């Protein structure tokens, strides 16, 4: 498979493609990003990296961090985790609070905010220095020791977290939150404010394409069974209420963030990351989704 | 891969496993089925059929028929179909009417009843003899000319279709239904009342594992791109509000029916069908889900 | 109290008042009404009728008919009726189907469509000639033998009743509907198509202001306890999701119809009817609500 | 009207009546109350007080306090208040968060918790010493300077206010909350922890039966137009999702609290208060509702 030629095709298509999406504005600091940035990196198990554009420039990974925190929590808590958070698609964006109320404080899945906050609560309970250990985990699976948090983004988000505080208080009223709410919010905002490049995201996600092991040295991070589960949750819940559309068009598990990043996994084959800040109305990178759809169309294969 | 030995293991586990589910009772005729029946058939692209139990006994395929009708409608209408029915998971069982009301008569996906009724409306519009042509399509992809409808089940369901009539009237009030409601209900009940065995279902679904072509003679039924889409919809929407759980535990696209059948697809590898009438609270075959989870665990591979 | 002078004031205010509402259009025949029509009639227990405008012109009473059918059903079935329909406000317009689904086919109150259809089902069960007997009841309490149905409106509505058919089928699936759906729809459309003038509505509603008896001859129609209940339901449920606003601004029980009519009751004092076709976004007569608010403000008394 | 004889009848009926309700337990301190306590006081404009049982014993007024805070806020802010909180019934108990999310942080009415918290936010903004001034207002309209907060209850509730914190954070995310969340919660818990007797509540509520003026000295507290509005809101929203039932059975505006108190108003006639701690499943005093229904049945008149 001539991946570089396929990426070249995608690059030329992206350059000509009009964009109607807009950059996320609810976090003031994120709104300042250059909307014309585009980067893409494909990391193949057999043949290494293919890239174009700003694939080495770091951006705010935001909700993509939920995959890393879920991975850590699964290793720390095992199946018990899924007594506190379910694995079903949530249906629609308005449902988070609705469903929490009907379903007694158990979030639908670990990738909606409510679920990611429960995962954060677990990490705050189980780790001595949650922030430091989270950052170390990301550095380790990426082999990139300079990865860090953008503290300006972190401060900006921290001041705008009333909705997340509402979710945590509601879940606490149902007995599903164990730590102090401010401590959880603080950790959660921290994990979302990590910055990585497309290339680094592809490297980090390689554990989900490679049976739970880092590709470089085959260090085991996660059991194959848990890899299957993380990928399955990405497939059904990775794109809010556009998970079906992504699955339908792209056919790969993946996770998006409001910073404009998306990382996808083709188990046994490759990982792929794109970055383009303008978001479609469902909150996913508009050009990012297009680029990934073209990838599985041009290569002619997906997991389906 | 020694599939027969794996199926033997599953058979011995199933025999000892207690069952808490109950047979579907809202259709009186379906309630008469023997709850202890169990059949399983795996159909491998490279090595043919593996079976145990009542794998040759026909049962009511019910909602599994929605995959066949979707396939026909995609071929007849192309992408236009997805302007009338979306491809997102629906969230929960109560949502069908709720979401239809909020979302102006556009069903969430083709596998909830509302969506399958829209697909039926399309077939009624596009086919001269919808019932006959539907049955012929199923016979053709299965290579089994004796497949037929159970008319006792058909009559029994036809008398209990108030909920489906409610869905159709609601969608008609939004302008998303074109044919007479009784005609659509009649066709829809017909398709649900088809009877097939596990082996026949595995044969029929082989087109979704084999890039859209029948395995025996490589007759093309569906384009590879549409195969990807059908499989993607099965993955995210094939099990009502348990789609996430099935994906999480089994890791394959599939579709269940209230008759107790489930058929799953491992693209490029095999199809597999199970039949066990007692349903779990979400309406999916309890032992069927267990058998498929054991299959991907014992083989050590799924699409993830 | 100089009611005529108060009505004169209201008339002069109404003439100058701009209108932003629009005439109901979902029933084609109703859309043809002259939007500038306005009529008002106040019928005082102690001092008779006061009027202005088109107070003698008949119009389509639509949902105001639900008060009459509820009255008949309460007399026929007694408290048993309230096992099949509740007496709580429904919250919002979208809730009808939502609540029916969550609450097992029991409508919130007799004035949302779902509830009025249950009342219609009761009348169809209990009356030999439901249409004739309904019309006779209305003629009797109004002392106006020429009241009749507008058959053009009736035909027009009958062809656009998919939403009501959806409600009936849903409630039938829960076992709360006993008669044939078309028969109920037919009767229900008939009752809604009755035409009356403001003056006739004020006369008919006098039984709710006069302890259940006609004013002219003190014929007993309804027990005082049931009068209290009908008035209470009008107060809390008479204006869809604007019941609170009407109660807040006007302070009287009442019932509106999409034909632009509203009739209100001040128990022990008077009844009052207004007619103005343009509806506000909640489906209630815009000028009608204003006129009634002015009435209780200028008289300085309401039930509160 | 021989009110004392009617109250005697009610007392004898209450003594024999079995109770299935239970005392509110979510606030530990409230759960300690003696469930057999019963008090009733009727305060007639023309003829003074009638009582039986523990009508002089103070209890936790809880949500009844929302009527007092609404009154203060209406005087401070005028109609502007109703841009921040609506006056419609909320439909059902689960709706609070659901509706807030759909309706952009504007609560349905001032008597659900979300609405009362907005009213509290207004008082915190407008008053120099909100707690002191609130208590002074209640003392003044009651003519009872010893009324006070139960600080044990206050502390107990303050520790269990996660649900209210969730509501406030959600409304703050929509821009409808101006003060610090802890400050609002603190004031709101304070107002709920006030203790009053049935006799004191009847005296306080006399302003709503007497056109806005205290009966003793005709001091004007509220304009007649605002009295109409407060009574209208009590009528449609005073009993959570049982407002329709209360209106239907009792036919008077009123407000209940989880401490087991209910106070009702017959404008121009009387106020009446009952206290009995066991609550029905909707959260209203079981015997209290019964006693008030008997009162309007035995007197033969209500506002309807």
C-alpha cells in the first residue's frame, strides 16, 4: 500500500476544500488557534510514519485525553470500573444530564463528560500524584518526554467549568463520586490541557493497534482483551452523537477533541491522527473527518 | 484455527450455564417456542461450516430481517435513503417515540423499528411485488429456495402492531411516510415472519464478510463501500440499547432478533449465527450473546 | 360593576393593538378564516349579557369542545374516568408522546389531545349515537337548537389526523383504548368541528359558574363537586403549556381552541368568551388572552 | 359557617385514618420528627382562628418558605423577575434538570428548587443582609418576633445539597446565576430551615387572602395584582407534580413543604395550615392533603 501517495492525494483535496465549521469558542484560550492549520500523520505497524502539513505541531488534545485516562483506570480498577460507568452510546448531546437523572448517576460511557469525570474520580482516588502520573503515562507510551500541559488553556478552562461541576454534583447526589469536586475538576482540566502533535498521538495510540504493547520495544501496557474493549468503546462512543456517522463513513474506532484533533486506530495495521481546528455542528473536526473518510476509501479497507 | 474444537468448548459451557432470560411473549405465537433450543453455526470463508445443536432448525428471524431490507433499499435508493433515516445509535429503548418527536420524524437508524418501517416504506414504493421480491432476495443470497414465511406468526404479529402503527402515523404526520400505513405494516410483518436456520443465516450474511459477493459463485450483491456501511450500522446499532455492550464484549458487527437469533460478521473471516430463545432484559438472546463473546475470546481475535 | 364600560375600554384597546400571531394553518379549512375578526361576550349571573364585535358569529370551537366531552364522560363514568386519564399539567407541548410512553399510556389530563381521545373513547363506548348525543348535550346546555358541525372543517381535519392516530395507537398498545381507532377519530373530529358563537359559549359554560345548573331554569347538569373538578382542570390544564401564564395573568379557569376562541369562568360571578383567530406561539388566541387579562385587571377581581 | 364544628369532624376522621406515607429521610435531622404529630389552624378574615392538635408547635417550613422569598423578590425586582424564572407547571419531578437543559437555564417556576434558587440569587443580590432581612420579613408578616431558624436542620441540609449545587452550576453555565454558588446555597438552606407553627403560617399567609395587607393593622405588604400572581403560581405549581391533583381535590392555592406542612389560601375568606410529617410518594403531606380536601368538601366551597 503506497500510503504516502494516498496522503498526498488527501493533502491536495484538503487544500481546495471549503470549510463551514468554526473553531470552538467556549474556552477563550482555544478560540485563539489558527483555523487554517492542518496536520496528518499515519503510523503503520510495518512501515513507520507518513505525514503532511503541521503534523509535528502540538495542539490541545482535550477529549482525546479521555482514552488515556480510561486506559489507566482500567488497569487500576479492572472490570469494577464498569459498575460506575456504562459502555453504551449516549444518544444525543442533550442527554448527558437527562440520562444521568433517569439512570441514577451512572454515565452512559467513559467518553461523554460525565463518564470521563468518573474516570478522573477513580484516578484521583488511586494515584498519589494524579497529574504527574497521568503526564508520565502519556510521555511513556509516546516516548516523548517533553509533552506537557498548556497552563494558559488550563487556567482558561478551569474558570469555565460550571457544566462539569453540575455533572459532578449531580453524580455525587447519587453517590457515584468519592472525591472533592474541585480536586476532580482540577485534575480533569489538567488532562484535557495536555498538548501533543499528530505524530505523537499516532505514537501513543499505537498500543491500541498493536495488542496493548508499545511498538518500539514491545513493552506491555494493556492486555489484548482490554485493548479490544477500549477500541470497542471508541467505535461506539468516540464521537459524541456522531459516532454512528463516523463509523458509517470512516469505519475505524477513534476519538476526537474540541481542539480539532482526531486519532483513529486500525487494529493490526496502523494508527492515524489529523488536526484541523474548525469543528462541525456536532463538535468534531470537519476536515479531520473528511481526511479519515478519504483514507479508508482510498486504501479500500477499514475494520468492516 | 481449530474452530470445531472452540465450538465444542462453547457447547459444553452452554449446557451447564443457568439462564435467567425469558422468551418474548408480546407476540403470542412466538411465546410457544421451546426455550431450551440452542443452535450455532460458524461459516468460515476459508474452511466452510462448523456447527452444533439445532443449527439446521428454522426459527423466526424477526429483526434480523432488517439487515436484508436495508441492503435492498440501499441498492434501490442509494445515499438518498439516509436523508429519511439516520445512522446514529438511538440511546435507549424508550427513545424511539421521543426522538422521533424531537427530530421531526427522522428515525435514528434503520434497525430501530421506526427506521425499519421507513425502509419498508421505501421497498413498498420501489418494488412491484414487495413480499415476493423480498423473499426471493433472501432465498438468492442464502442459496436456499425453501425459505418461507411462517403465516401463523405473521397473523399473530399483524394483530399486535399498534406500537408500529403509532410510529408510522407519527412519521407520516411529519411527511416521512409515503405509502398507506396498513400496506407498510403488512409488508413489515411479512419480512419479520421469515424463518431461517443458523446455517442459512450464516450463508446469507456471508455477503457482508466477503466484500458484497456470494461466496459460492462470487455473484456481486452489494458494493464493498455499502458493505462497509451496513457492517458499521450493525456495529453501532445492531442491538438496540445494548449495542455498546455487545461491541464491548464480542467486538463484531451483528444483528439480533426477538426470536432469539443473532448473526455476526467478521469481515474477511467468517459469519456466525446462534439461536437461543430466552432474551435478556434488553431483548437480545442471553445465551447467544454469551456464545459469541466466548467465540471471540477463545479465538483471540475480533475486529478490534 | 359597570361591565359594559369595561368591555368598551377593552374594545378600544384591541382596535389599536398590533398582532404578531398567525392563524392556525395545519387544518387547511381553518386557515381560511378572516384574521381580523374579534368578538367578546360576558354573561353575568346577576345582570345578563354584555358584548362587542362579532360576538354572535359562530366559529370552530375545536379544543373548547373537550370541556363538554369531559363533562359528559364524568357523568357517565364517575371517578373511574380518572383511572384512565390523570389531572396533572403536562409540562410542555412535546411531552404528549414522551409522557405517554413513560407513563404507560395514561395521558396527563383530559385537555391534551391524548386525554381528550380517551374521553372520546369513553363516549363511544357509553353512548348509542355518540355524535348525535354530543351535539344534543351542547344544544341543551346552550339553549340553542341550531348549533351544528361544520362538515367542511370536519372533512379537512379528518384527513390530517395522523398525529392523533399515532396517539391512539400508542395508547392502544398499552391497553388504554377499547374501541376501533377510526371510530374514535371520527367522533373526536366531529366534536372539534362544532361551531358556536361567543355568546353561545358563554351560555354553555354558565353551568360551571352556576354550581352545575343552567341559569335560565336551574336544570341540574352536573353536581357541584364535579363542577369544582372541571374548573380545577381548566385552571391547571386549559391552555397547554401556557396554563401557568394564563393563570398568572388572567386568574380564571378557562379553555382555548385553535379556532381562536377562549372561554373562561368566574365561579359564582360570570362566564366570558372571546374570539380572535391569530394564535400566539403556544397555540392560544393572542388578543383573546390580552382581552381576558384586561377584564380581570379592570374589574379588579379574579378567583385569586 | 361553623368552622369549629367542621374542624372537629376532620379531627375525628384523621384520628381513625390509616397512614401509608413516610417521613422525609434525605435530610437526617428532619427524619427525627414524631410522625404522629398533627396540627391544623384555620384563620378566617371575619372570625379569627380555629384550631386543633399541635397547631402551636413549630416545625420546619422547608419549601413553604419559597412563597415568602418569591414575595420579597417580586417587590424588589418587579416583572423583571419573570425573565429569569417562568410561571409554568414543571410537569414531573424528574424534569427539573431535563427542562433546565432544554430551556437554557430558565426554571419553569419559582417553586421547583431550580426556580427558588434563582429567587434566592435575586435576594442575595438585592439585600444587604439577606438572612436577617428574610427572617425579619417573616416575623413582620406573622407578628411573631420569636420565629427563628433551626440551626441543626440548617447544618444537616447544608451538607446534603449536591443536587441543588448541580442545579445552580447548570444555571450558571447558562448565565442565569450571578452570585457565588456557596453563598446562594447558604441563604437558601437558611430560608428552608425556618420553623413556624400552623397558627403562625396561617397568620403569615393572610396577606394573600387579604389583598396584600396584614389583617391586624392593614399594613400593605404586596399590591393586589401581585397577590393575584402569587396565588396563581401557588395554584398551578405549589405541589410539584401533584399540583393538578391538589387543585382537583382541594380547589385552593397552596404550598407544601417536606417537613409535612401545607398552607392554603381562600382569597377573601381564610387561610388554613396543616402539619403532619408522613409524605405521600409525591412528597406532600398525606394527611394534610386529606384534611384540606375535607375542609372544602364540608364547607361546600372553594375558589371553583
